[in-house]
């Protein structure tokens, strides 16, 4: 598959224009953060995440706008800045060390990004689309002095056709204004919404981490024809041995046709012709199924024609994979992968990096995390409170890591018991809009097998309606209404959390918890139509001061006070994990569970309960023994 083309354009480090001379601005350099990774020094202004950002829908030509931009911070009432404070390295969020700024954006402030660009003369007669991977949280986009768009939502991509506002044969001036109140809405709903913000907090504490503001995924340009392929959706059916495909177009009508071709390692195996917006079916002979240990991907080429003339073409891929709930040979309700019970053993993965927070410093860093999870013997990651760049899911698809994908939580929590939180119509509408964008934007990735709507009771409201709605949005995947706590009897999954656990029954880790506090640490047992999982367990702490966000144990007090174990050696940690996995494997038969998620993959800031340190420099456990424990051999 073509992820890069010889005629791709990588545009970084262009000459900027602003109201003051660029030479008057402070020269960019990384800020001095508490901790770096092994990839920090691989990052430079002329080499910032140069990989093609959308592997599921590839065109030959594109232009990367990552690199140095100018930035300014103003009050909320200020108009376009007349001067800029310095340079910021895009797409690293403002609060990160690699951005060069490393300061919190306050709720009453606005962050402005500025740069200029030129596009190649060969693009002159095409439409130019400006793509933002993600901007947290509300972004206003200006081109050549005119406001073109506004977008709310910190995790989903958005695109703007900028063709009509381009200056002929001149530099183009791009300006982005950002507002990000982060957690203000938790305490002041007049000044800010209760926005989906994940684990971000303006003042980090315990299990909530540094806030992330502004551009944090790749920004790029793409030349496209006026009539073009806008998106496509794939759904594989391994029982009927078919690929179901729907392609949507922009500027197309009945005079246009589509040709879809499926390929196995470059050899055509299936083809069909249809119309935009119609359903196409491709028969896949003797399908090679996608498994974690054999993640086979077919290539897909979609071409748009008007008469005999090819107008547009994109490359993608798909995996023949099925996820379902069914009864195994022991009459137990299980999660089935490709019609077989495969125990899903995984890691909670927050997706934070000490040098760049939400943004991995390099593509190699993304790949490293996934490869290490596989090396440990895990076959699933629960992506917790974050939506990653497309390339993270691409590497999961390619390397064979299943994904349980969380929706981005908002706060506060609904509290103990069968409670739901009052949610204003505006907040509910935004939450559901961002959830719909997440599902529709990621649905082509075969690695993703489950959507989780709520974690514990964070922002939980209208659970029954939302579970039904998400299942209608995507009937090909499982829906977990709530990981831990109250699931209200709906969805495909019953999910219990236990710390340290795992145990077949409640073992309260929270000293203040009362015996009747229900499902915080629930005895999860399968039902006729719902499988059971241990959605979180573990939380074992092992602290290495030279590889930690804080150099002392002070930040661990909230965890140790809550009963999380603090160990002293890698052998002790490994042995405890082996004991936990023996208990978990007993629960497969004795309690009918289908999966378990250990907390967690890496340390995150003061939370030092990862199998690997936050800087990814030190593996805290014996890798071979962890793998054997995951496989039930230890």
C-alpha cells in the first residue's frame, strides 16, 4: 500500500510573515520538561511527523504543514494579534516540552497560530483541502484574512476546502485561533461547557494529567478534483465471504461510477462497479482472516470515473475480521473473534508522552508501544479516554493488536449507585457529536472491536438510549455501555473493575467504600446476551526516580492511601503479576470472563503503575515471564 509517494510534498520550516520581523522572535528550542523519551532528540523543526497521516485513504499528492509556526497568547476579547510571542513546533500541544512553550492555556485566553505557505504550481487547477488531525478544543480557521470555519471537539479530524480563498501565485496566510477551557466546566457551567476532555486537568492530580491545548495532530494540505471520493466505509462478512463497501462522493451525480478492487499482496482477487452512495459487495475467495497472531490486510483501490475518464483514486485496506457475542462449547456467553473464543488479555493505554503529552514524538514511538505490548504477550489495548492519530490504529491493524476504544469522558462523575448525571442539552449534543465522529472516523480499522461509552460513572447520562444509538451507528462491533460501575443492563458487555484484583467477587480497595456499593468492584458474570470482562485490575506501583515525572514519592500519596501496592523490585512486580494472571485465568472457566485489562502499559506523570516507565527507557518486569503468564503458562 502507498503510504508515501515519490511525488508527495513535505513542507516544513517555510519563511513566515507577520507584523514583526521573524528574526526578532525568540529562536525555537524544546522546553526543559521533567522527563524526555528515547525519541526526543530525533525531533527537529524540519522533520516533524513526516509520515502520511491518513493510511486508510491515501492519495499520491499532499503537503505537510507540521513544523514551526508563530504563536501568540491573548485575552479572550482580543482580535488578530499584531505581534507574535515566538515560535511553536506543530503539532505538539502548547503545554508540552517539544512545543517549545510548555505553558497552560488559561480559560480566559486565546492561543493563536500563524504561518504562510505556497503550494506547487501543478496544483493550480485543483481544489485544495486543508486538513487538521485534531485541535483541542474550539478552533477558528482564517485564511488570507477571512474566517473560513469553526470546529468544536478536541479529538476528531476536520477538513476545509480553501480553494475559493487562495491568492493566485502568492503566499497564503493561515491563522488558527484556539479556546480550550479544559476542566473549567466542571465547576463553572456559565463560563465553559462540560466538554469531553479525557484525563486532562488544568492542575494535574493523581489519575488526571496535564492539559493539552491547541493543534496536536498533523496539519496538511491535499489537492483534489472538484468531483471526488469523500469517504468510504468497509464492513467485512467472513460468514458470507464478502466485503461490503459504501463510497460517498463530493460533486458527484449519476454520471459518475466507481470501480473497487481488492488485492492480496498486489494480486487482484475481487472487483465490482457501482455508483457513489450505493452499496457495493466484493466476493473474497478463500478469505485470509485477520487474527492478532496473523493480522492479514487486503489492499483496496477505489477509482472514480466520469464516463471513461478516471477522475479520482484512493488506496486503502481492510481485514476480514468478525467480532460477536456467542455461546461457546461449554454453553457460556463469550466474546468471539472470527466465531471462536479467544481470551482477550490487554493493557490500559492512556497514550501520554512526557515530552509531548498527547502527541507521540515520532511514528517510531507509536510503533514501539504497540510492539512492546505484543512482546509482552498481550493481544488487546484498551485506549483509555483518548482518540489517537490514525497511524496508531494503522499500526494496530498491521501488527495485530485488538483495540477496545473509549469515548472521551467528560466530568464530573455521577457517583456511587445506579445514578446518572444531569447533562444539559448543549453538553449532551456536543458529547454525542464527538462520539459519532469517533465511531464514523475509526470504523474502517479492523483492530477496533469494541466501543466503550462511559468509564465508571464519569459524565454518565442516558445510558440506555446512548447504548442503543451507538449500536445502530456501528452494528459490526461490540458496545460496552460502561466500563466498571453501572451498566444498566444494556450493551454487549458486563464490565467490572477491581484494584488490585482480579477476584471473582468484590474486594474493596477503597477504604471508604461501603459493602453495598454495588459495581465499583463488581462480580461480573456473563448473561445470555452479554459477555463478562475484568475491564480494569492491577495498579501495582514500582517507582524509579531517574525515570519518573516526579523524583520523589510525594505524588504517589493519593494512590498508596487508596490501597494500591507499592513494590520495590522488578522480580517482586513480576511475581505479583503472575499471581494476578493465575487468578484471572481461573476466572475464565469458573466465572466465564472473556477478557481482562491490566492497569497499565506505561507510567503517566505521577502514576507509576506501568509495566514500562513513562520515558519508555526502562521495562520494569521480566518480559518473558509476563508473556508466559499471559499465555497461561506460568
